[in-house]
C-alpha cells in the first residue's frame, strides 16, 4: 500500500508540473511561441541528453533484459490493432494514424515509469528495456513515417538517412555503447566534467515536455470532435486495458514469468501514453489535438488500472 501511495504521489507531481505550464500559458508568460520553443528545445537538446545520461549508467544486461520481449510484442499488438480499427472506422491519414498508433503503444517510461518502477516494483532499472525499445525502434520508425507523410515523398536514401536525423536515437545508441564499454573495463568511462553537464541538461527534458503539454491545454476543448473523440477513447482502451492484458498473457504463457517479473511486466504495460508523443506531433504539426487528448485521458485513467493490477498481482 505504501508503494502504491508513492506512485500516486508521482502522478500528483506530474499533474502539478502540467498545471504550471497551463498557468504560464494563461498568463502569457513567454509569449505565443513558448510552447513551440519548449517542444523543440526538448526534442533536439534536453531529451537526447536525458537518454544518454540514463542509458550510459545502466548495467548492459539490465538494458537488454528478457522482459523486453513482452514489452515489444504487446506494444506491436496494440499498435497493429489501432491501425486495423483506423482502416475500418476512423479513416485517418498516414500521419494522424501514426500518432494514433504511438498513442496506443508508447509508454511513459521516464517521468511516470521511473517513479512506479522505483516505488511499486522496487527496481528503477526495469524501465531500461522499454527506454531502449522505444528510442531505438518505435521512435525512429514513427518519426520516419511522419517525416515521409508530411513531406509527401520518400526515397530509399532518405529513409536510410532518417536515423541520422533523430537526436534521441543517436543519444540512446551512444549511451548503450558507453554502458557496454564501461561494463567491459569495470568503470564508468565518461569523466564527471563531461557527464555532469549532460546530466544537468537532461534533467530539464521532463519538465519542459510536461509544461509544453500543459500549455497546449490552455484554450483547448478536449474531446470535441466526434471522430477524434472515438479514436481517443479507442487508443486509451488499447493503452490502459488491452496492452496490460496482452502483456500478462505473453509474460505468463510465452515467457513463463511468475512472481515479481510477471507483476512488473503488467504494471509497466499499464503506464499511460508518454508525453513524447505530443512532442513528436508538435514537431511535425500533425494530430496535435488527437495526441493531446489521448495522453490526457490515458494519464487520468492509468492510476486506476495500475492500482487494480497492484491489488490483483501485487
């Protein structure tokens, strides 16, 4: 119960930072471009530093824990389900459908996942495989589709060069390389005078993303469009209900996990959609309302689902 209370406190902290962004927008602090500036600075500077700082100090075997199989397959399952439902009912274009798929499968593994992994699961390293999976696979694939869809053209050369345009992927790969080399030599190879400023800049990423998200809520009327409303409810159900169920089935029957490992897989699958999805939507100026509403509804309902999982499996 104490762990569950601590996790709920983590949600409260996140809500307060989002509220700060909303209040700043309401008071017109930073002007009309403040939200865009926060999004872009986080995307290109702070978030890559955060990914490098986290992954470079993770034990290499924790980064590639076998639970990544459950996280990958459950995420792929709900993303595919959304794309099928979109084809049948919502008929969104490629860019908006990509945002919908990311809304369904992208976990808030950092600013919510880390507190939950720490306070409920007792091991913050459990989110490391998810961080790697999302940054090394889902993010570059999603951003490549968004890039191609918004430009209206594609070439094999441009698609092959897309990873070079993704600062978070580059930072994640560098972090993994540093973790592997450090594990090999038996000490952390990056000197403090280089790591500390990277870590300091990375600490600003989560507040920036949350406040930019809060700014987007000012003057907005969530769930107004009927099509977007139905799609938003769909991605929330996929993210917060279907994905934990799929994760349980995969972890229990496919991987044979039991006890704390099974519990961890299901709890982490019940995390809400990451605010990064809104960051990506803002970067390409597509699906902004859809991304915002999906993250908001998922974040509001996720604590209920996590509490239920804690009661059933904890």
